[in-house]
């Protein structure tokens, strides 16, 4: 398609929607019964780009008040980095880490999607794709689930051809062995089993449990054994645990990722495209991980993550998170379905291919 020089963003729209979970959910440290998604659309030249994040609906007003003025007039065919930095500057007094960067992430995702649609190319190619598919792991296994529900969910992912699954642990550690037994029976011996404590343990307990997880259930991935704010604690567990220690889902600005990596806190760096500054921030974080010789794993938001993960050479997998899978199928047309344990971007469609229902 022919492209007019300098297609400028004309309008930004944003809304928030809170969607109840299909059952009460909990992990090692929190309980919840709904998830809020904040959706952004940017318009230019008769086309629209779509982005989103999962956070409080207050982010919608933040986008309207602080970020929208910086986006209007941006020429989408050009480098989007100046707009990314300007939005970050505008958040200085609001607070960049946390909700500020989650709001920025939604706008950045929408801008990249719009740019790809204006250029008439799939987003994966615009981002510099190096693979055709991105491996996923099924994620859910909430501590609020019955053993029957837990087994049903995990077996369902295996039946879909997903060869790795993750459950939540740590809310009531004495109950976890029974839950892990049920998980291993449900998935068999060949499927990889991951666990996520969401920071529920102290250092010594995390090491003791890590040894049991690996020895008795063949667990290979221990996510946030201690609080992700405890960099020394993560490093302590990582050096002693016989499995991979992961964290990074609560890293927002580049310094957050640099601190994790410089501390030697993780074996694999998690990056959430809806928190880290969108695609621009994801590529920054991935570059930092590469400098430290580590792979990255995408945290949640699988539909927003697939294209950028196919553009990262040192990539491991995407978290195919139960809540976000439900919501993204509900709100967006064009959602990718698992194929052989992976998501494969649709190169026949421009942008990331998602459209608002």
C-alpha cells in the first residue's frame, strides 16, 4: 500500500473495563475476584492502533490528562522513541514506576500497532522478527482452586499441546504437597512443572521448599520465591536452589531491570509488555538481559506479547495466563490460539492483528 509521508496521530481514545473472574482466585499473597483492563486506541490516516494494560481504571484518566497531548501529532512512520521519552518525562511528578509506566505501556503498544498498520506490515516484522512462533506455558493453578479444578485446568493445557504449566503456591505451604501431587498426576511425567510464590516465603524457607519442589515433583522454575523488592534475597535463593529462579514482572522502568540483573537475582528475566513501557520498553529490557547472558520470559498479556517475543533472540516463553486469555478472547477479535505449545503471529494481517469487538 502507498503511504503518505508523515501520517500524524489525530486522536487517542481510552476506556477501562472491569471483568469478574470465573471463580475466586488467590496466590501466595493476594486474593481477587475481578481484573481491570485499560484499552487505548490511537487514530491516524483512517487507521487505528490498539494497546492495553491491566491496572486500576485510574490509569485511563492519567492517559487522557498526561499522555494523550504528547501523542497527538506524532508522525507514526518515524522513530517512536522520542514520543516514548516525552511521555516518560511527563510522568516525572506523577510517578514513573507503577501505574505511570503501565499507562505509558498501553499507549506505546497502540502506537507500534498503528505504525505497522500504516506501513501495511505485521508487527513482528516491524519489530525485527527472528522466529515464527513464541513458546507458551499455561498459567493459573490458583491456591483457591480445589484439587479437582486444579487438575482439570492443567490437564486441559496439556491436551492443547502445551508442554509446560505453572501453579501458584505459598499461601498455605502445608497444603502445597497435595496440590503438587495432583498437578503432577494431571500432567504426567513429560510436562514441565513451574511454581510461583508471589513473594510468599522468606529466604531460608524458599531454599528449603525449592529443594523439595525439584526433588519430589521435578519442578524446574521457581518464580518470586521471595519479594521481588528483595534483590539480595532473590540472589541468595538463586545461588542455593536446584532450579531456575525468575522475577521481573514488577519491573517498570529500565533501572528496575538493571537493578535485578546487576544484583544477579534471576536465572531468567521476566518482562511484562503492559508494565515495562510497551514494545519500546520490552526491547530495552531484553537488550539488558542479553548483555548479562540471560533469556527473557514474557509475563502475562499473551496477545500483546507474541509479536515482540518473536523479535527477541534470547527468548524462552510467554505466560499464557488464565485470566488474560479469557479477557483477550472476550474483548478482541484476531486473538491467537495455541498451536503446538506456541503462539504464531498472523503475518497475513498488519499490526498485531487484534481488533476491538
